[in-house]
């Protein structure tokens, strides 16, 4: 039966697609591209963290978690997705300064989910509270990312639906790597539905700092003259309209407290106008938050804004929690409790039964029925006693969920092993070519005869296509030696002479060297030899320049030259380039080739990461870590170092791994107006630069930013072509953790 239901579910995605598309267009309108997996922002780097929070409440509960993650992982991209429009607005307002992108969660279709996973390539996906999306969960697991349900809960209203389809949900509930629940009751419910790794972790909402919750000055001033302030939070209209109850009790309260101000906050935005009409019909003086004007007490403030309720609790004398008089199951009382406010709740706290029971028993929550709630509220307004203090003490005792959650997420990030998600057709078509590539590489290695130079050779290479930071690493190592030489093939040079030798400090046109070799030449860090036969070039350099050491650039697959030391670079964000040979992945050689390495350097590492899983897999050789360091911006016209001082900038590059440049810009706090990506080693034409300048002027950019490698492929008069738009390139270096030990290991071969 489970199989039949699952097949029906999957086939409905395709068979019913036309009708569904019409429905989605009507419901989502302009947001449809995002719902189908589009992203409204550029992805700067793989390996990020994706948090999914459905609505406003879940976004607010995620604030402290996102802050903590950004503090622990300052270099790691963090993305937040939401389902509702109000949740999206709230995420952009509250989380924009700590995240790299906010977007709508794609509809639970495999193709839409895969688009997002392929673009973000996250190491960790965190589902906040209760969102069971089978395809999102399954595809996340297939991608190698770790899937965590944080602050999980299953309400009384949702439980019967899940239990009715227990057979269908059981395999889905087993997908997450960890489920962290709000309470012991939620833990039991997840386990009963099939979760295998569910633990009671506590509620994240306990861990916010009341002092950090802002309260706007105009609201504070508006209630300043009130005798008493009553906050009625998150009202509902289920079997009964809670707003009607408050309006009916208003006269009784005002008779005793003529200076009373009531802040009335409906749960759903579509209720704002309805409640306003009810207040008008009842003849109650009120103001809307979105049109706030002075008003003498008594009166009502209709809180028709989103995200301000937490700050309003600070102003309250008493708080009535909505959703508890109506049969809604209640809302979380922790925020007003942490502000030390007396809290009143009706009989319906089923969604937070454990919290309600503990607070009621501890004297931190006043319970009432529909008949007596007005009198209970009046009693607390008259004499709040110790209710607020006890509520705060009980809430303080339950703090710590944030720290425990963060610890779990840190463990899971280190266990992640992201792999690309490809459709089966991709594998069928390209798998034979990947086998041919693998066979060809082995054949090349077997037939190669390695010739040895008189001077020691240190190879700096990799096992994957694309940039891993070899050029700055070679330059960094060269500076540790008195008379080093660099051997490079001079990829994409125009004049392919067999041997080109450039003594340190000499100049050579880029046409004779290629762009990457030109960086070595201009650095003046070493002699540079360019040619396809690195042995012949090395012999010529030994005769003319007598270097103490050769650094063989991109030499791991250059089998014709013997070397004494093989340093293999792996991009920590994508170490095995899809875990497949080209063209299925980007591997030149399979990971078992790392057995030939003398040492491994993990490049582009991120602060806060230990890379435990990667280190375990690579335990056969010494492992070092490095990260890109931005040294300075250089004006392409004058060649002088400059600073970005608030200019409006755009960026372009032609790199094998452009996300590296975008990531570096992000770490520098630079937000380009637009980004243009060209092919690796792209040679820029005059017409392209003219169009780039015109687009920059249209967007209001004052400066175009690029890389040193791209500078080598730009015409010498690029500053004149792009004027009046300036062009700056970024000088970068690398910081190697354990650099002294690595250099000592290399010196041992001299």
C-alpha cells in the first residue's frame, strides 16, 4: 500500500502538471520562478548552510540561531528560505545582515528542489519546527548534505493527520540525520511516526536575550501616559472569535482602569481590517500601528504590523496569550515570561502542554476559562503579585537549547559530504566517456618515462579540473627560498616556443607566457620557465640560472618529470569535484591517486570548520590548510594600490572557479551591482569591454573589479577603454596553517 501511495504521489507531479501550473500561477504569481527553484541572488560559494523557516514565528525563532552560526562560521554562506510572504518579509528584515540570501522554498517537486540543491550545494539543511516535505528531505539526503530538524514539534491538530497516514510518513520521518524536538512530548510523537534519531533538545525560543529585542520609540511614547498596558497577543477566530471576547470585556476593564491601553495583535494579517471594523462598530477609540497618531487613554492599539510583538511585551503590565481561549492549541508563552510579565492563558495549551503544565505548577502562568478570563485579567492588572517574577525564573531555568542545537549542527557539518545531483539520463550518456577518461589517464601514466633533473623538484598540483589556488600557493612557497625557479606549461599562450626562460625580475610579453605564468613573471618571486616539456625547460634553467629548487606548477599529472615532493591541493569546499571522473564530474584522477601525494593542502578553508570527515579520509599523508587572503586593490591604470571608499562597484572575471572571487568579495564586505562571468582564461575583446563599460554606466557603477589573472588577458590600455569607469584588480595571497612545518618538510629534500 505504501508503494502504491508513493507512486501516485510521484506520478501526480507530472500527470497533473498542467492543471497544477494554472493553480500555482493564480496563487503565487510573480513568486513562481522561485517556487520552481529559481534563486533571486547569486550563489557566491558552495558548501553553505540552508535554513528553512515557514512563517513569521519560525523566522523569529531562528534569529538567535542564525546569529550564532554566523559567529561560528564567518566565511560560510548562510541562506534562509520561507514559505509565506510575511515570513519572507520578516526574514529580509531580521536576518539580512547575517545571511547571504533569502528566498521562497521551492515547491516539493524533485526538479525544483534539485535546482536549489545544485545551486547552493549546501553542507547542512536545517528544517525549523514542523515542515515535512518528502522530496526536499529525500533529495537533501541524496545530495550528501546533512538534514536536521531543529526545534521540532508536532501539534495536537497536526498529529491526527500524520497518524492517519503513518505508513506513508514512517519512511519519510526516518530521512533526517537528527531530529531536535522542543519537548519530551514532541520527541515521543516523532519517534512514534518513524523518526530514528529524535532527542528532546529544548525550545530555541527560550534563548533569546530580552535586552536585544528592540521596542520602537514611537510605541514607547504612545503608551507612556497609560495607567495600565494590556497586551493581547496572537488572537484567533476558530470556534470562537477571541477579538470579540476582548472587545466585550473592554467596558468592564475601562470602568476600573480608566487609563487603560490595550494592544490587540491578531495572529493573521488578513484579520487586521476585520478587527478594525469590529472596534469601530463597538465604538472603541483605537489607532492602527501603521497609521499611529496621538490618542488619550483609554484606547486600543491595533498592532497591524509584523515582527514588533516581541518588543511590545516589554511595555505590558499583563499579557493575554491568544489561541488559548479558542480551540487553537495555544502559542508559546516564553517571550513574555522572559520579559518578566504576568501571562494569562485559556484552557487550550495543547501545543505547549509540557510548558503550560510546568509554568502553571510553578506559579508562572495564570489559567482561566472563557467565562472568567475578564475577571482574571482585571485581578492581575490590579495586583500582578509575583506572577511575572516566577514566570521569568521558570523560563530562565529552561534556557540552553541554542547551545545544544549549535553543538549538534557543528558535528553534522563536519560529517557532510556533498555530491552533485544529476538526472539518470546524465549518468547514462556520460558514464562511458568517464570510463574512457579514466582509462586514458592510467594509460598515459603507465607509458610515461619520468626523467630526473639535478635540482630537486616540488610539484604543486591537484586531482580536479578548475582552480584550487595553485598560483598563489606556488608564489607563497617561492618566497621561502633564496633562488627558486617555477616551471609552468604556459597555458593559452599565443607564441608556443619550446623553451622560454625568464630570469627573476625580467619582463616578458604575455603572448609568450600565458596569463598564469605572467603572474609569476610580474611577481619577481622566482625565475620562470615556460614550455610543454618541463624537463627540457628545467635543463635550460639549470645551465643558465642554477636554481636551488624547482616549483612545478600544476604538475601532479605531468608524469614526464620526476619530483621529490608532491603537494596536492584540494578545494575544501568541493574536494573531490563531484566524486566522478570527467565529464561526469571534474576529476582528472580518482581520489586513490592521492596515495602518491607527499602532503595535501586544503585550500579555501573556512574559519570555524575542522573538516573532520575529510581529514579522516585523507589520513594517509600530512594535511595542511590554507585560505585566500585579500592583500590590496590595484588601479589597472596607474598600477598603484588603492582603497574602496564607498564607491558603487560591479565585478567581472574569467576563472575556472568564479565563486572563489565572489566569495572573496563577500568576505571583504563588497556588494557588486552586478557580476559578469566569462570562461576560464578568457581573452577580452574591445567590443566586450565597451559593452561592459556601458552596462556599468547604466547601473551607476563607478569602478569595475576583477582579478589579477584577468588583468593578464586584458589589453594594456584597458583603463582608457573603460574610462570614465575605473578598473581595479585584487592582489591576493594565501595564509597557510602550519606553513613553517610545510616549508621545513620541503627543505628536507634539498
